[in-house]
C-alpha cells in the first residue's frame, strides 16, 4: 500500500510517500480501505517533532472508508461496510471504559499518534472503533468529523454545559474545531461570537450560523465581547489557540463564566491572575478529546443535517505536504482532507 510516513522531525518536507506492506487485522481488529483522511494540527506537530512520539509512524487520526477484512473474533462490522473511525483507542476493561468515559482510559492512545493512522490506503483499527457511517455522509465529509466533532461535543455539551440563550465566544472560527463549535453552539440554542483573523473568514462564520464576527487582528476582543453582552462578558469561551489568546479569553468572560480548552497551537503557557480567578468564580475546563459515545451521540445530528461537515479542500495523499502547508499558513476554513 501507499502511505505517508514520518521518519524524522523537520516539518512538511519530512512527509515521505512510500510503499509499505499491507497490514493485516489481528484478533478483534478490522482492516479498512481508507477513502478519506482528515488533517489535524496534531499531524503538523508530529512532523515538527512532538515529544514522546516514537518514529517512524503513519499519521492521521480522522478516517472514513470501507471494511475489507476482519480479524478473528469479529462479528461486526462486516466486510464491505462503510465506516467512520473513532480515533480514541482504549483498553475496554478499566473502570472508565466500562462506564462509557473511555477518553479517561489510562491506556488511552489516538489513531495516528501511538499507532499507525489514516495517511495510507489501508489502516487497521479495533473493530469497536469502526462505527457505521450514516448514509447521509460521504467519505470526504465523514473524514472531516471524528476528532473535531468528538472534541467539540464533549467540550460544549459535557464540560461547559452550554445552555439555551447563553453567549459563547469561539476563537479560531475558521479552524476545524472552530467551525464545528459554531454549529454545536447554535444547535444548543446559544448566541455565538466568532473570532477569526480575517473579514473573509468572519463572513463564512456568519454564514455558518455565528451571530457576530470579531476580527482579532484589528479589534479588542474582550472589549467587543463586553459591548455585545451589555457589559457582562460571555458565558463560555471556546479556547484552543493557547498562549496568543489566553489572557484575552479570561478577560472576555462574565463572572461565573466557563473557559473550556482543547489546544495550545500558539504556545502552552498561559498566565492566570489567581485573585481574579476566585473573585470572579471563573471555571477553567480542559479537554483532550471526547469518547466513542460522544461521537455516536453527535453523529445523529449529522444525519438530520443539523450539523454538517465543513470541508475546506482536498488533496491526493501524495500531496500531503501541501495540505500541511495550508494548515501552517492558516489559510483554511474548515477541514483539509487527504484522498488516498
């Protein structure tokens, strides 16, 4: 099979297009023909040199395709079935897995991070991670969903508990998680203030459902957030940018507000004024990804069209370096997808 392999850190130029042996499914596993694979910032970080990652590795945590073979002991899915892959790989036996909170599993791994992923024509995954792909979704749209949909659903529904008529500030509205956060927030009945780096991205965010667009390159975001909330501040900040926006995120919150974060693409150091933290009853909630249950729950709304994939562009697998460069330049609105 053809695959993209990271053998040494260094950036997009280190993505090597190679011929690898076809993998075979073991007990409890299925072999999936990858029809589409989403690109994430994690893949960029791994190509740059993410600590703790053993190389070589085939990246890619977002996968949609067809089952072409099953290993011993697998009763479902069946050969030929269209599937979308839950990216969270867990033990299935610990207390967290048994209560449906497998994202807390102490043996947690992510497809394309601790095990070879979807930047390939074929991919082996545990059968329990191969979920039925709704007929309403094509492979490209489906491949844009697993990580962002699972993460956003867990952040806004389970952690922040976003409520009807609350106001949420979404940073990075043009990113995969940002564009999905706008949709999930509107599904929950919230008012959305979308922040992005250009007016063009803000137009697209508003077309997606955002109630107002804020250009963080030219506007004071905390001031605008308070102006649009009668001086109170927003109820929830959806944060994933990190160091560059952290202090502004905290200043945009109302008293008792909640900041929920899943990333730090601009740096992992954020200052917190402890006096302001307890005086304002601020809640800071962290999240790395959601559970298989979160993905299943959220996919229901994709079948009805209430949530939809936002695909920026597609590239053939051999052009994976160009796909990475588009994310590096922050040119995309939505997800970039590879076609093996």
